[in-house]
């Protein structure tokens, strides 16, 4: 190890779907590790046995892999400080807790849950700080022996000197002093024999040689307990750097009730990992100014670039905004940066993946759907994306060439992947449904519109070679022949062919659809209008 080497880690708990916050924190840890050299550890903190699942652990690996976040040590890779899953380290924690008890730094507490609960109620009523009152601190050795003999369940608590204060250091916030009156005699070992987060976290960070704990701000309230624990063990604490929490535009903490927070969700909704990484890298961070930025946007940079200039002291602790619109824009930027070939490669991979994950995906999306009304449109678009991509791959099994061709046409127009799904859905539908309000231009009527669409169909049927130029030639003379304004005419045709008044370029779309499908749609729309005309007589 060189003197600059750092040992950093993320320590997610495998409960539920992996959170964007985990990726955000992981990126800052990785940036420091790559900039300075050293090791990056993935430790699975699964001490909460009732909430931890294997599935969630798997999802953490998948999500990190998707984002290109690699580790030097993990439960999968192994390493010198393993095992890296806390459920496999119980004996270690027990040993360290017993050692604290033996040295008078921690004590056994036999209070029942009922007593703890009564205490809490009383403290609340008297507006006192909530916490253990230290009753078992004064148990004599004989009393302890008798309780153990009787098989009474107990926890091990940290002995906090409530008279003094604890001075903590945070890399960003510098010195934080806190009166120990506010620090509870924290439980270290629960009555089931498992360690609490606090004990396991501190023991592991020490044993794994962690030099920098870069984690989310929500853990700052645990910092005094951790610092006291380091002191009790006689260990040097690592550098702590608490990253600002991600916030909604209204400054509230992001939560899955308000917006999607699951990395699985973002992956399945078609976000590109590099867009996500870039977006998350900007949370609380601004890279030093660069001489030139290729995209003309100083915020667009790859992770390698982030690492090159990385400086932890550039993090600002005011809450960064997790702005989904910005993420959508970033996604668009990265899509447009790709060559058509690359884009197709990605799409194929994505479709194949979606197909495979279909059952799970539906449930996942349903459960992650945000409730807030203002999200609904965006959500519908995302659902449309999933639906149309699945339909697409299933029905059409398109050739690579075909996709490349489509992509060339579409990429110009699409702002991002999501929009691609919206506008391209029509390529994959066999039957379109029509909004008569769009199909019949103002100052015309359904019967007339039906006639014009049939005329267009005839024309397209009769052009010799079905190419963009020929189709365009064939249709261009129609305004003169029908007396319709060009705008109205092309709008009716666009709606008939694509089902929508917003679509990629019309003639290119027809070319991709092919003659047969184009004609079928024009006639289909005309038939639909016949029905309306008949009813209105
Ligand atoms: N297990 C904690 C979590 O789920 C780890 C917090 C820490 O990094 O200390 O985030």
C-alpha cells in the first residue's frame, strides 16, 4: 500500500430494491478509490434477519454491475478481510462485545421489552429525551449471574458517560461536539445474539482497514455512538464524510412514495447507465472547470473524467436535487452521442433482457409506481416504453439492419429514449386506434377525410418503386387535386399512418413501415371514418 492509498466501502443492507442513493454513495467512494489507489469493499450488512433477503442482495450486485461500479473485495469476489456478509461474522462481533463487557465499557441489560416500552411512554409524557435509563448498569455480579442462570434474555449495551461530551469530525462539517446526555446507551448485541448495525459496522470498518467512511447524511446521527465505540475499543476512527441527502425539487427527501428510487426500476425503464452515473456524479458535486467540454455542456462528463479531477473537498453539503427531468435530458444526450450501431446493440440487449425479466418486471413496475398525480404522464410514458419494446421484440424480431435503419430516422427526432418509445410505438402495432378529432382536420368532415385518405392509399399503391422519393412525389400533388391545404392533408395522413399527430418524419416512417402496412393503415383509417360518417347522418 502506498501512503495515499485509501480503503473505502459501501455497506448496503439487502432489504428491498437497491436504492439510487446506494449508487450515488458508491460512486463517490469509487471515485476516491480510483483517484488515490487502494481498495473498495462491498460489505453486505444483513444483521436485520427479518428484513434481509437473498433476492435483494442479488439485485445489489446486478445494479452495481449495470452501472459499472466494480469492487476489489465483496462477498462474491472474496478478499483478505472476509467474510463480507455480516450474517457470517456473528462470532467476531460477539467476541468484541464480550471484550467490552470484560473491560467495563459495556454491560448486560436484562430489562424486558415491556419495561423499555413503559419507559419510552413515560419519557415522552415528561418530554424527556428518549433512551435507556441505565437501570442494569448497577447490577451486581451476583445479580447478573442469577439472571443468566435463570435463562433471562438480555442485550449488551454500550456504557456511555453521560456527563461528558463527544467530539466528532466530519470531513465536510469539520468539528461536531455533542453532549453525551443526548447519546443513548446503545444496544450492541440484541437478545437474539445478533449485533446491531452500530457494533457490526464499527467492528467491520476497523477490521477491514477502512480509512474513509463516505456515507449518506442520514447516518450522521449515529456518528457520536460510533466515535464512542471506537474510543471504547481504543481504535483510531476513520475519516467520516457524510454526503448530502438527495432531495426532491420541494426539498423533501426522495422516497419511493413520491418518485421511483429503485435502481432496478431505472434500468428497466430504459435509462442508460452512463447517463445515470453522470447524473448521480453531479449530486452535491461540481467538477473543476475544464478547458473544453466536448458536449458544450460542462455537466456532461464520463466517470473517468470525474476520477481524473476528483476532489472530495468539492462536495457541497446543501441538498442536491434529484431532478428526473434532468435525468431524462442526460439520457437523451447520451443516446444522441451513440452511433446508430451502438444504439441498436444496446436496444437489442435491452429488449432481450426485458423479455427475460417480463414477469418480474411487471410486478416491479407496479409496485414502484409513484402515487403523485403530477408524475402520471411521465409514468404513462415509461409504461408505454416497456409495453412497446416488449411487443416489438416479440412480434417482429427485427433484423439488426432494420433497427439501424429505424434508428437513423428516429434519432434525429427523439429527445430521449422514452420519447423514442412514444413515437415509435406505431411501428410495432398491427392495428391502430384513432382519435377522430385528429384524423379529421378542421373545416372538413369525416366523409371527405375518408375520401382523401383513400386517394392517398391509391397513389401509394400505384407508385412503381416504393421509396422515400417516390412516395413523397406521389403524395405531394394531392393538395392540388383535393383542394385540401397541405398542412391539413399531411396531418390526416400522418394520423392515419402513425395513430398520432406527433411522429417521426412522415415519409421516412412510411418507408420503414413498408407499402403494404402504410396502405392498410390509410384504408383502415378511411374505414373508421366511414363508420363515423354513417352514424352522423
Ligand atoms: N447498512 C447501512 C446502510 O444500509 C450502512 C451505513 C454506513 O455506510 O455506515 O446504508
